[in-house]
C-alpha cells in the first residue's frame, strides 16, 4: 500500500491519478477536506481507503495497517507562501514530516516528501540541488513557508537512521488541472484564463526590482503531468537519496505564460500585450519576499536516470487550457 498525504490537494491528487494510470489503486488517501471544494480532485480516483490527517498516526499504530505500507508520498503541508503563523507552519511542515520519516525509517520503506524551490530564497546561491548538506544549509528563504521546508531538508541530512530511500522534491512553479481550490495561490495560468474570459485581459504585477521590466519576472514553470512523472520515477526507481529539483530547467516570463494562456483561451494568436495586459502594483505583503527569477538545475535528476522530455511552456499551457475549457476540468 502507498500512503499519499495531501491526497485531495493539487499534486497529491494528481499523483493518485498517475498511480491509477499505472494500474495502482492500493492507496491510502490522507487529508482534511473541511469546507473546500478539493474533494472534487478525488471524485474520479480509485484508492483503497481514506484517513483524516489527524488520525494517520493512530492508524499506523495498528500493526496490521502498518505492515501493508510500502512507500509514502508526503504532500500534506501548508503551502501558502504568505502564511504568517510560523508555529503553525512548523507543526504541519516540520514536525509532521519528522514523524513520517521515523515511521519509514523504522519500516525501511521509501519516503518521498514535498520540499520547495522557496528554500532557495532570492537565488543568490543559485538553484542547484547538487550542493553538500552544508552548502544547502546556507540557503536563505524569503518567507516562513520556505524556511519550514528548508528546516526539514537540513534535519533530514543529519539523520543517521533513514528510510530505505528518501527524496525531498523541490517543486518549482507547478501549474495544471486539480489546482482549482487554491485561490490566490493557484497558478497564473488559472487566473489568466478566468480573468481573460471575464474581462478580456489580465492583471500582472509591476516589477519592483531593478533589471526586471513589468511582466518579465522569470520563473521555472513546470506542468503537473511532468511533476507526477518525476515523482513516480523517484518512488519506483533506484534514485540515490537526497533532495531533487522538480522543474524544467528553463525560466520563462509571466508575460509569456499569460500571453500563451490567452491565445489558447481565445484561439486568437494575434493578441498584443498592450491590449490584454494591465500592470498593477505588487501587494505590500509580497514585496521583499518575492522571487524574481527561478530556474531549476535538472542535471542531478537526469544523471539519476530520468530521461523524459519536459513539456514546453507552450505545450503545457495548451494542454491545461483544454481542461479549463471542458465542463469537467479534472484529470
């Protein structure tokens, strides 16, 4: 049995889709549904059982249950980069992750967990996942969310007792189906599609950093179908333990992302930036904690044996917009 935490979330539910596509349904889905609409992410999925995230460790205390588990994908976390409650972040993103690590170490099973590109901070030290634990420890996140993720990465490297295989997945800017419940934290593709359909255009942040024009902030945008392929590879291949970037290795601008979205939404490939993009001031709570450039180094994962080509920005956006145009927008 494979445990997937954050199972109703964006990446967790997409990974269950991937497992189902590969003929795997012996899955324990772990999450909290509350009043959000993310339950819709699981409506078409096939899994063996459900467990509330607060009850998981009680479930694992039962030897009959624990003995079934062969791997854990831990996506459950507070993923909002704007979360201000540091204690809440550490409880959910650090302490909970440690408890799952110890379970996997005791059972000698695979543990894949969500780290983040937010651990790299402003990128002053680059975006390479190949540094030593001491080098990675010097990274300076820009927000509490990134710090909570980095703190666990640092802790993992120090452990003498470890799972059979452990992978910290440093996600860059993921976009695609299943993110609809994320609100403000959903990708710019999702927001652009909706804004364009409602208003005939989109609002992007002005630049507040010298050297970057408005809309030319650069990110490594990675499509969800690539993400779950990489996670599947990490879980079912003999990948050396450690942290790995989950991106494409190619930075693109928010302007490019939004223009591609609008062109696919309208099928009007002659749209002009000045007609469809309005640049607005960045919210005060993001200034000073905003990454103007991210670009994953993907050499480490490729050297571990990953050979699939990544979706280009153009192809990924086009595929996603096909879902957004459907009545049923889910994988």
